C-alpha cells in the first residue's frame, strides 16, 4: 500500500459581523440599511439567553470628558469602568458634542440630542460597549473581565443555506426565535424575555492547510481548493449542535461527523472550529469559550472543536493545551446591582 505523503487540514474561526443584539434591539434596528448590510455578510447565527445588562452609577465629568459607570448583568457587576469620550472613534476631534446617557445606551451627537440636523457620532448599547471593549476599542477603561459579562446560554444554532443571516433570522419569522420568546423563562426579576434573548451573526473564516512529505510527487490534484462554502457552513452547524446540543435545535446530528453535506469524505483529514470573540456559551451539555486576537490570528485562549476522521474531540483552553493567563472570574454575588 502506497504511503500517504500529503495531509490536509482546515481551521475555521467564527467572527461576529455585528455586536450581540437583544431581540428588542433587533426590532428597532433591523430596518437600518447600515445594519442590514453588515448582517448580510453573515450566514451562520446563534441565539442565546442571558440576564439583561444595564449601566449603573453613571457619572459625567465635563472637565475630563469622561463618563464613569458600572455594568450590571443580573446580579453580576463589573469593576468601575469609564469612557474617555475624547479618545472614542467618531467623537475624537470634535470640540463640541452632546451626550445622551441612560441605563441601556450612551450616544454622542454633533448637535442637540435628537434635534433635526443632529447626527450620532458614536453609540453604545450595553452589549455593544462590552463587545467594543473585547476588541480593544480606544477610550474604554476598565471591564477587563469582560468575558464573564459576555457569557450566554446557547439556545439555538442555525445557518442560512439559501440567503444570509439577515433574511433568515431577522427579516422573516424565524421559527426557533419565536419559540424561544414564547417559552423561555424570565432570567431576572423585572426583565422581559425579549431583552434577555440575544442574536449573534457570525461570518465563518476557514483556513486550509496542506503539508507534504519531502519525497512527495506533486500533481495538480495536490493543490486542493477551499471546500465549497455551503459544506463548511453545514459542518460548522453540525459540529456545534452535536457537541453542545442547544435546547431549541430539534435535530442534534448524532452521527456527526458523518454526513453527505459537510466536510466528511471531502479529502480533508482533520478540521476544527473555534469562536474568535471573547464570548462564552453554556448549555446543559457543555461550555465553549472564544477569544479574540486583534491580528486576525487564532488565539490559544479559545476552546476548540476538532475532527480527525471519525473522531470528534473538544479541547478546553488552559486545560488540554496551554493558554495565556485569564483574568480572575467575577464574584457570583457582589451585592452591588
């Protein structure tokens, strides 16, 4: 039997094309052309649940152009945080601006708030601010343990086979989204389920790797093209659903990685998936945590789903392979919210 002298592997990173958005915020923003454009760049999505986040203890320092605040997610409170407004992209360079602040949103305007002719320079919902912090946006101080505030219960994973995430999840009456709103319990007293249900629009970034033995005889077939995008998407969905078994996914893909529409049998020997954002998802069957690398690389802080032939493995960062030190976990009951 001839020795195999070529090995093919693929790693796919899941990146958000838009900040995590609550179901209520989605209703407000889904008609915005700029939001639509960004969501159309996604064709894999997730739905999660988490207590509503709020800004608390808001203080404005006019002299230093600084907003100080805390972020509360249910009973979980962040360390003191601040926005250095003069360093925020969009606001930076403006000598005069108007600030709108509340427990759900900060917005800076170039004229009187909501007045005709005034434009928003930059804005932050609670979850957009956490996401911007996780990606290193200038001007945000504190929130170093942002990953703990961006931990969600994973309720559903889906793909848009014929169009994109905007058409599939936002524009049309998505069955799982409606079912979640109808059946999910309230997570925190006084909150609405629509404010505790979050939508995540991902773009899948695959990287194909090929290695050859020194004595390999090259042919045209050796230089394999990237697998069809639909196959990659189908495989990502099955990998996450089969491993984590989200409650509202009816089909759990118990035979994964075997299947006719994924990567199994395509000539790729090994492949894997990770989330390229500082967010985490919990289910009754496990937890997966992502990590963000500003260079667009794969971070060792992210947990990893790995397929080798018929075998599927789940590797936890810092346990199954080395990772950089994580910040300490927030206390469960700080008693300050």
